[in-house]
């Protein structure tokens, strides 16, 4: 960081991408999420934009990116090259995290979609977390339960709280 702007240096401390970003995240698989002025985009190792700054948020999601549309404030996914993968139509969403399904909010309820954007588990939960090892935490009427990837309860909603360390590992 230099004069409130972020850039990138190599292991010898030489500037390889000029200080120009308002926020700069680590490179993963040759890409980095950066904030330029008020929007997020994605750059390659050469510092050139692969995805122009146009999103109000971007989250790296393995081989794709979860993005929040700056105009509608809805969430969707793009490919690494910036092409739309799943249209930004969800008022809330969490990453796939390498799993088959991702939780999305449709209307007032959460359900789960596959990587093609098809609903696999209908919206029925007040809140839902990403799957981890084929299991996901969901909330119904203030109670937390566990479901499998078919939407079947492994543990009926009965708990009132999750440990913060568990929540942080899942999201």
C-alpha cells in the first residue's frame, strides 16, 4: 500500500503492478479481485482487467466468481473470463465452495441451485449455509437443522445457535 492505493510487488520488493487500487486481494489461480474506485473487478498477473470493475462485490468461488450486481444489488456467478454463468437474480447467495449446490435467497426463503442455475432444493428455509461434505445447516422458524443434498433432513430443526467458529469455517 502506498498513499492509500494498493498494488503488487514481487518477492524482491519490485513493483510489478502499479499502486492504483482501492483494495487488492491475493492472487488465486492467476487472478486477483481488486476494487477500483467504487467497483470490483478481476485482474490477471499482468495487471490488466479480465473483468472490468462493475460489481459491488466479488467472491472467489473456486472455478467461478460470485458477484453482486452494482445496479440491482442481486447476486449471480460469472466465469473466470467474465462471462455470465448464472444471472444475478438472487437477493442473497453464498458460494458453491467446490460443492454441487449453493444456497440462494429467492423471495423471502433460501433454497439451493446447481452450477447451471437450476433450483435443486426449493426455497423453504429462513436461512441456509453452503454444503460441506454433503451436509448443510438450514434454519426454519428460528431452529437450526441439517439437510443432505436431496433436501432431506439429517437432523430436524431443533437447535437455537451455531458456534461462531463453525459458522466462519462454513462461509
